[in-house]
């Protein structure tokens, strides 16, 4: 895949956006992958979920402001906020990255199939895609989550919900890219020489569709992380044992005037994660528009 | 052109029908007994629960309920809400203008400010103000709406008392904070879009020719960019309206605007199926209509598109 | 592309102009109060017309027969007057009935009606109006949620359980009879000392049949009910916006002090409070927890705390292991730090529960509930002594729209103290009721209960009596049922109190549920108002509110 390698070595890595994106994502990534390491730096290495409103000595320890003992203060249940903010990265990243990857796979499969075969395959994919797009995203999320899970929202159900509602755009991008390249002469040549459809798709079509899809997918992770937080705000809570930025912010916004740090700190981390992925998507998009293999 | 409109129109109606059928069945398959939800945690007798179900036809099989609903729909009757005991059309008449006003206001902000800021940034590309604008755009897209809304509500509404905090009692002013909040992500996208289009235009050969003739860059922008970037911009607006509907749900909740979004969120938690379906239909209809208009506008601006579809 | 420097381009000028215009618009709205609060009487002399505004959330209904929540109740109780009314300290007082008595058979109550009682259109109230109103409230065609309130009345259940006939109010309740225009008898199925208190509920307000006999008038009645109370609707209900009532000129009793009252409808209490701070509403009836401390500080003299008759509790499926073991139930209850929850989570909008019945309810017994205290050592002892829970894990049910804020401290306590795993199942309210219907829950669930009428009986009977349709605790105790029967059939309410007390002793020893908090309502009113009274049922007596001199 030398074309991809040269793509990577080119404008992508050198660009400022890419570097900033990587920096932000590294920060968030470390929090997601190894939260215990970071939390260990703080006094007491507190667990993010074992908390109580009353301290050992009987005084109340909920909603404390940031201090030397609790770097980010404590939340409503007396939990150490620093620990919670750091641990919160995992849930957002799992949902965001997981859903985006699934959307990319599903969308690309359907889009390439539609663009390549044309005819009724194309018609069906487009019609169903239009149908899905015809339902506003937030309304669709609310409806699906209320049906799929008559109880708690989990990472899995969130990922499935996002996938069901968001594959059409990736499909459209892939379809357009496929249709553009399908009529190229070298494709005709490959078919004439007896290469199988699968091989042609994998060797030529998919790499061609990959850059726009990758750019969109990277930005999509950012959007999904944001939407996942909105779901908490709308009342679709995840299990209390899962530490989630969205849930923390939803709980904290009513206390904003008195404990602003409880809303702002997770908000900052969430925004950093979202920004990182958006910038990554931008960086990819500015690379070469297609991997034209004629040359 | 007429053929295109007819074809698209028929497609839109088909999509509308299919979407609403989907929504209908999902909604009525929602777990949770609406009769019990209405009754609440009281000593309501079983006979009252049956009476409630009978009154709303909830004990009929799902297909029959759908046919009945469709029939009433064709007569212009969207049914009666379980919870509020009012015709859904009445509730819609109150809620729709609020949401449409909010969305319209937001779109205006996005378009106007998007053009102004985006074009200015393009003219100053590479300089600090341009980078600042880009960074601001990224931030605008990253911070969740309800956080921005809460902060804005707190600073401008309470601390500074410049603007009303909630409700629609203050007419025009009630929509200022909500619209600004809602516009933020879309504005960020619009600015980037306009900026990118402007830069493409500014780097294009015909611009160099114009410069050679002594015409300024901003004059070039005014003459060419607006026209040439209008197609992607209209496409953006078309897509944006769909996204705005979703954002409106959040913003309406933060600022307590009695619009469609808030009505739907409430109806879902109350299992008010009739209202959910009625309002969702309204949203989908509006969305499809806007989509169609956007497509028509794009063709009007650039006839090549019709041939491509 | 070479960056260029130029004098201000047109684009930039447009941008700055736009900002300038925007800034001007902003400062305009800042200098003049955007909300017109002409109702504030601070600049007017007392002889001038007096009116004020109150915050409420959108009621589910203001039709007296359908009123099921306190928001609707606030309005309905101004629009109608029942046979008997309650004073602010919840004693019985004459309403439309000037006197009433119980016959020798112990089941027939006779009410003598005030001949001056009239509706807002001047029409006099007659006993026949009660016959129709009761028939309407019980009618399955109306499918009214509060219809169960009338079950003690003879014949009510027959109307309620019958098939819908298609018209509302056509089948009379056999236990209600108009002897003449100003005498009404109500017969109960069995002796029921609390009947007069039950009859204070709005569904028992009078209503002439021809107020709702046509489709149009019935539909109009929903948005603009006509009644015989101290106030009347000035205009139809403006949904999600407001309801305005004005004094009823034909009301024979003490007229309301205010000429008109404006109810402003808010979607959430925080918004209402913000509007109160902005002087856009005179009374913020319910404050959200986060506004309580600031409001207490900012408005110390007009801060109102009411003890509402609402019990929040954790119910146990008392017929299923491991919760069929009373020691386990006691252990779980002793592990709840009620003070911390009331102080920190509810921030003063609740008090720790001291028993099954809120202290202000007639018949409440304090100081008997040992397990209502926080005693972690004893809890652990009991838990270990009972052998813990199978699999060391339990399931707990939660209503997701309320969030888990009040449940979390309890779960944290249980996890830490007992070392168990807890699976939380969250549901929307409608499903939650299904999941916690009698016989269904397999673990503790968080619920609340509010009385129907001011009596401890209205707590104890529904929650614990074995025949109650909402007893989802799997709890049945013959001795307790007997005490309830004795209380019901006592000569009057006073005589029934000892039986209620005994009933409480029984359930507070068995703990089929763990009471957590009694709710308090916290509100604040403008300094321009005085005589702001909230009764023990959390009902604001708005007819008494007067301007501050």
C-alpha cells in the first residue's frame, strides 16, 4: 500500500492540525487506556466509584472545591472528581471510536456495493438510507434507545444505535467514490484480465474511498462523543458503575453556580477529546483527494 | 424541471409514509403500559385502566391501530394525546411556531455570520486572526450544546440580566440566547465551509486574472465566491436544518421553550404514543420539505446538478 | 497567496456594524425590564386592584373530575368548592354543606347545603348537581384516574366497573341522593369514619349536567372549567403558558383577597426561580435543590418551607428471599444515612423519615421506628447474622428520569457496608410502574407515596393492607389489616387514631419498606406579598394572599 504510505508521509504528518490533534488525542488516550497510572499520581489514588457523602470523621465531603487533597474536588456523592474525570475517558472513547469504526465498515460495505452494482442494490441502499436520514438524529436515538433497552443504556446499545442511524452518510461518500472510479480505464482493464470483483474492490475501489471516509470517520468520532454526552443529558443514563463524562456533566449542571468545577472539568476533557478527533479529520481531509493509481 | 420536482415529490411522500410507519410501530411497541403511566402510582382500579385503554384504542391489535391512525390522518386529525387529553394538532399549532422561529433565527445567524466571518478569515488566511477563528470553530464544535446553554443562561441571563433566561414570554428576546447557543456548532461549520470555498476561489486562475487587472481580493470574493460557493452552502443549510432539529431538542430543554423538541422528549418519557408519532411526523415532513427546497435551489443555482442525479 | 494589508474592507465594516447593532440590542433589553410585571403592586396603594403571579408547571388537567396532580389541584381548588373543606391546618370546615351528620345506621351521611352557594355565572348550586358530578367522576367513559377515590361510596364501584356506555354521567351512583334542592345524602358501603375528609377532593365538587352536555361545552370545559369556588377562569387555559383566574362575584363565602391571580407555567423549577429573581413572577412555589441555599440567603424573610405529606422510601419484595427475612430488611434500612441524604442530596427539601407516616399527617406516630435510624454496626451484625444475600448481589430498581442522585448514596452504603454487588435496573416511569407492580420486583425499589386526603390512614392502608391494589411489597399481616378495619369503622376520625398508631407499630417492626425522607416544599415569594400560607398538604392558600402594606 505504497500510496497510503506516501499519503501519510506527505502533507498529513507535517501539518499543524495533525500535530495538535495527535497531542490532544494522546492526552485523552492515555486517560482511557491507563487511568490508574494517572490517578496514582494524585493523593490516595481514590477509586472513581467507591464513595460516600460522609467522611470517616462524620463530616460531609461532597461537592468540595479543588484542593491539595482532591485535585479536582469531589462530586455529589463524595467521589474524587479527578479520578472520575480521568476514568471517564474510557467510556467516551470506546463508544465514540467503536461506533465510528462500525459505521465506517457498515457504511463502506453498503456504499461500495451500491456504487459498484448499481441497479436494484443501489436503489435499495439509497432508499433505505434516505429513510434513515429522514428521521432526525436525536429523535431517532431517543426512540431506538427507548425500544432496544427498556432499562439501562450500555456502551453496546449506544454503539448499535449510532450505527443504525449514521451509516447512510458514509455509504453516500463511498458510493460516490466508487462510482467515480468504476468507469476508469484501468478498472476496465483489470476486469478484462479476469480479476475477481472482490480483488478489484479491495485493491482499487476501497483505497480510493478510504481518504474521504477516513476523514469523515475521524470527525465522526468527535461528534459521537458529543452525542453520547447529550444522551445522558436527555435522561438516558448509563449504569452508575460506568464513569461517563456526559453523566457527570448532566449531574453537575444544576450545581453550576456553586460548584462550577464539576461541570467545567469534565466539559474541558470532553471538548478536548472531541476537538482532537475533529482536527484529525480535518488533517486527513487536507491530504490528497484520491489515491489515483494511474501514475 | 417539473419532472424532477414530481419525481422528488413522489419520493418524498413515499419516504414520509415509510418513516412514519416505522416510527408508529416503534412507538407503539415501546415497552411500558401507557394506561399505567397515565394513572401514576395511585390505587387506580383495573377497570379504570381498561377504560383508559378503551378510550384510546390501546387494546386493539397494532395493525388496526395504524390503519385507524392513518385514516384519521387523511382527515387531518392527528388524534388525541393520552396525557394532555387534547388534540395533537392543537399542541402542534402551539409548538411548531416556537421551534420554527428558533430554527429560522438560528439559520439566519449561521448564514449571515458564517458568510461574514468565513470570508473575513479567508481574506486573512494564515494570519493570527484566521488561526484564532479556526480554533474558535473547533471549540464551537467540541463543547456540548447543553453546557454552552447552561453557561450562557447563567452569565447572560442571571449574572448580567441582559437577556431572558427561559420561556417565550419576552417575544423576540426570548429567542436570542437559545438561537445563539444552537447556532454555535452550525456556525463553526459554516465559517469553515465559507472560508474553504473562499480560499479556493481566491486561489483560482480567474482570481489571478482579476488581480492582474487590479481588482481587489474582497471584490473578487463578492463577485465570484458568493455565487460559486452558494451550491455547497445551500446543501449545507439543507443538511443543517436536520441537525438543528436535534439540537433544538436540547436547547429547548435548557431554555424551557415550549417547542416541538421539548414536546417530543416529554411525550416519550410519558409514553404518550400519539403525540410522539404526530410530532415526529411533523418534523420529518418539515425536514423533507426543506430538503426538497434545498435541492431545487441548488439546481436553480447550478443546472448541472440535475443532470447528475 | 501573499497576505495583504488594506484599510477596512466592506466586509469588515459589515462585521463591526453587525456587532454594534447586536450590542445595542443587548443593552436595550438590559435597561428596560423585558418582562412586564404590571401585576407588582409595590407602587400602588392598597385600595387599588391587587393581583399577583405564581409559578406552576403544566398541570395534567384542571377539570375537577380529572385533577390528579398538585399543580392542577392548586387551580382547581380555587375554582370549585366541595361539600366540606379543609382549614389551612387541615381541620374539617363547612363548604357548600353548612352542616353534616352521620345517621344511626352508621353509613348514611346527610349534608345540608348553603342556599347562597352559586357558580361563577350566578346559577345556584343544588343537590342534584352533586348527583351528576359524582356520576360523571365515576363514569368509565371519562376514564378519570382519581375515580378510585369514591370507592367507599355505595354504588360507586358498580358504575366504575361497568362497560363504557358512550355518554358521560348517564349512570347515577346509587349511594348518592338529592333529598331536595338543599339536602344531600351519601351512603357508604360500610362504616367509614373518614368520608368527610375524602369528600374534600375536587372530584366531588358539584357540576350541573348542562355545563357539559354538548360536545363543544364538554371540550370547552376542559380548558375553562366553570365552578362554584372563590375564583373563576378569566380565559381558557393557555397551554404551557399560563392560567389566569379572577374573583368569582357570586361566591358566598369570604372572597379571595386578590382580584386576579396569574399562574405562569414553567417547564422546570429552576427556570421559575430564575424568573423570580428577575422579578417576572411573584411566587416561585417550588425551588429546585440548587437554588435553596442561595434563596435562603438572598430572601430570608420571604422564604417558605412546607412539610409536604410525601414519603420517599425503598420498598422490599417482602415475600421473596432474601428480603423475606425481617433481619435483612432491618439491616438494609439501618444502613441508610438519612441525614446525609436529606441534608446533602435534597439540601433542605427533605427531612429524614422517622416512620412510615409523615409527622404532620393526623395519626402519625413518631419515635417508634428504630430501624429508621442510621446504625451501620448493627446493620452489619444483622446482615451477617442472617447469612447475607445469595450470590452476594442484588437487583435494585430506579426511575431513570429522576436520575440516581437520591439512590446512589444508599447503594454506596450498601456496597461498602455489606460488600455486595448491586445491579441497577433503570426504567422510565411508565415501565417502572409495570416493573414494580405487585408481584414483579425481585429486589428493592425506590418509590414515593403521597396521601389522597389528610390522614395517616391514607398512607397505611394503601401501602400495607393486604387487599390494597398498590401494595407491591408482598406484605400481608392479618393483625395489621384488623387495625385498619377498626380505624375505618370507628365512630369518627378521633376514635380511629389509636388503631392507626397500633398499625404503625406493627409495620415499623416488620419494615416491609425502609422510609427514607419526608419531602419538604421550599418556595419563595416577593416581599410585596404577605399572608402567604401553605397548608400541611403543600397547597398554597392563594385566596388569602394580600399585598404588603
